[in-house]
C-alpha cells in the first residue's frame, strides 16, 4: 500500500532534497533527477548510486530466504511474537493520531498488527519480504535505514523488533541517528534486541534448552531454521552499557526498560512448540504453495514450514487451538511481569527525542 499520506513525509534518499514530485507510479527528485518507482505494494526508495560496506543477509540472500521464511501469510500475534507485540503496544501506547515508523520492518508483521491503532503506519526495509497483509495495511518503503527517505521530525513514534543485533556498531550508530532525525521532538522509539549478557536465571533457562537438545539428539526435531535465521547475529552491543551509550550518541534519552528473562518462554520454544511441529509437520499441507514442496530446503526447515501452514489453517477458525495458544502466550508474558527488572541479554527499551528550548 502506498497511500497519499506517505508522500509529504518523503525526501530524496540520494541527495536529501525535499523537492519531489509524483508522476504515474513513481516519485521523482527535481534536484538530482532520481526516479523512485512504485512496485507491487511498496515504493523503491533506495539511494541511487551508493554502495554500503555492510549488506544484510536478508538483502544479499533475499531470493533464497523468501523460500525459507514462509513469510507471505500472516498469523495472529501469538507466542513469542505475541509477547513482543503486546509489549510494543503497551510501551509505546499508540494513539489514533500517531504517524509511526517500523524501521527495519522485515515482513512488517508488527506494523500490520498495529496499523489500525494509528493514523499512518509506515514500514521501511531494504529487503521486500513483506507479508500480504502488510502490503494491504502498511505504507511500505524499500529503503536503507542509514539514509532514511523521510524528512526531519516526520514521526510521532518509531520501533524496531529484532533489528539491532544484526548490525556492526557503525551501522547501529547510523541507524539510531537517522531514527532520531525523523522523530518529532518528544517522539518515542522502542527497540527490542539482545546483548551477550547472561541472566541470573540462566540455569533455569538452560534446563529447557538441554531438554530440547535431548530431543534433537534423539532425532525428534532440530533447530535448523532457527540457526539459519540467527546466523548473522553480530550483537555488537555486547553489554547493557553499550546499549545506553549508543542511544546517548544518537541523542535519545531512556524512558522505560523491560528485560525479558525467558524462563517460561524457553520451555515453550525449545520443548512445547517443537514437539508440536513434529506432530503437525509430518506431511505437507495440500495446495500450500512452493515452499512446502521444495525439496532443496533442509528437512527440519520443511517440517517447520508444514507445521506453520497447518497451524495457520487451524488459527483461522479461532477454535480451541487459537485460545490455547493465547493462554500459552500469556504464560510466556509472565517472564516480563515477574522478571522484567532483572538485567539480562533480551531487552525492550523506550527512548525519547528531547525537546530543545527553541522548540518549546
């Protein structure tokens, strides 16, 4: 979706000019002559002629990952994604008048889940693996977070979920500077990511992981798809102090912090859900599309895709399975309510762009 409300927010990502004009299925820069085409549900706003030293795996291997991620269909916000989404909505307190940016949106599922809460939801990512529901509900832009194609002070709020751990430090600094630039004074930004710091509850968390590894050794299931998804995690912000320093360098002031010690979550993810995949993923879903039939994918990946396709079919009916997963999601969320003040690697941080005296 490329709504008219998006165009006034744009500036040229190539030269920074605000002198843009719209023609049929394109935005053009009157200063440098760059043309940014409207594609199938998004606008291509990548800077022209620029080369970056760091390129995300999701950009470099976009075609291959399109098969592995099974990203087109959007399930309801449940389990770990549901916990993230509930925390996002609670901590950022979306308002009907807000203009919001999901910076590094991936499939844009979090943007799609919250689009009806705000006036305009914008999703930005250099890869275009957007869910179909996001294409319908979100103003999507193919763009690089180091050179955002938006004018200063455009957004009331912004967020990133599972983004910062992918970047080296120089990219993190550029990402946060640009996020701060496009936020309005007093605007807030939420980031969910993780450092390398262990939790004091790590022994309890490791119990679930050891049990999961026992099932792996027994040949019941594996973590191939998860390992592939996390294979480019750099975690350049190794400690919590590194996170605070990075926010400070960008001129962003911490407002609220919640840590996610994954005691209940680890058991659900490493044992309960993986055993469920064994049951649901034994055979493909009829007429489910190419990923389920592509034998070039690893066995564990295929099984997980089959399981997710079957689960989505059941969730559409909103029967017993749907409500059971809602209960499990609430159980996982207890990790935030019970242990949210206990410092660990996983964190939600809300920061604010200060209002200067000249802006009062």
